[in-house]
C-alpha cells in the first residue's frame, strides 16, 4: 500500500505546491542531507519518496528509524512506496503517479537518480513527462569517495563505525524497546538493557561498542555488546547495553542507541569476575575517552 506519512504539523497545508525529494533513501546519509537542504531552500513543504523493501540486503534503518531521521532533517512528509507494488511501473507511469498525487512545484534529486521499470527514467525524462521543474544536485564525496549505502555498509561490516558515521553525517543508531531477559548483568553489577536487533536492519560487525543512549529525552554514555554472550554460553545475537549513570527501570521503554566507537571483539571470559573486570575497563575508556 502506498503510504503518505506526515512528520510535522504542516499536514493541513496539503501536498500541492510542495518540493519532492526523490531517491531510494536507504537511510539519510550526508549526501542525502545536501538534497534536503536544497529542497528546504524553496520555503515550501518538503516531501521525500522512500522505497520499502526490494533492495539487495537489509536496509540501514527501519521504517520507524527513517521517519525519525527525516523529521529531524526538516522533511514534512514521506511517501513510502513498497517496491513490490511499483517495480513494474514504467518511468512515465511512475512520473505521472508523483505528479498527480502531490502536484509538486519542483523535484529535487541526485544527478544519478534513476526510476521506473529497468531504471529507464532519468531526471531529464521526469521533467519531460511531468513539465515540473527538476533540480539535480551533484553527488557528495569524501576524500574522493562517493557517499552511498554500499560504502556505509562495508564500513559497518568491518567494524569501522567511525567511518560509517562520517559518511552518514551522524552516528548509526538503533531504536527499540527494552525487554526482560535473564538479568545476568545485574548479578555482576552491570545491569543491561536488551533490545532485539530488527531482522531486516543491516547488521554491524559483532563486538563491543561505545554508545550514546537516549532515555526519556536524556542522553547517557554506554557500552553495548552486539552479538552473543559466550561467557554465559548464550549464542543468541542481541543488543545488550549498559547505560552509565542511569538508575531506574528500563523495561518496556523505547531507547535510541547510537554507536560511537568500536571498543573490542567479543570474548569468552573465565567466569563472572573476569568479565566484570573487563567491563570496568570498557566503561573507564568510555568515561575518559581513552
């Protein structure tokens, strides 16, 4: 189902006369933010087209996370298109769908934007099919490297989280609800918030990370284990976070966990005391930026 989701209070204005951002938008990296800035410069409501499903491999961000990203960037609404429902549309049909549904004043896209069946549509054919202004923005590069999902995913897979964050323009993050697990962390003085990593979200390299955790609007430093817990013979992959300085019950709360730095590989320790000593060292490094 084609879905329009309003992110701001401008929904009463409607979409007519808006500026539409076009792209697959696997997330919202630094290059995409350049597009958003250009679209916002028109001073009109800004909408963004996003593709749901259909990509090779998992998406960088879930649908919920993408909505947060676009709202924070100043986009007023999203047009969420399931890939399965649009994959056979010709570029003319696709262009007419956008024009008739939103009546935009302008489209803004990257200069490599392609759309429609077999990716036959280009910014030039879009302008010809709709007679709407189409503005293209040159692709953004860092150190000569194109900013895109492929480069970001390669960095996440190899544990180079700081490079991935530079390409994104902000920290890679996870939004999820805390659930009750075995509560082993409490027994060694490090109670943790457990969040299931979404099935269709692109995975990081398994390991222990320095993180920032937002709880009820307040941010804390943290250490996050993404992967198994071999010391306790638990091979299930999950996201387990110690929130430094938080005192209270996190069960049922929705947290945002931002991954800042890769600290170390996951290890199997000889018992709880050895693990406790390592966690003390991990949190010391986080507190002292060591």
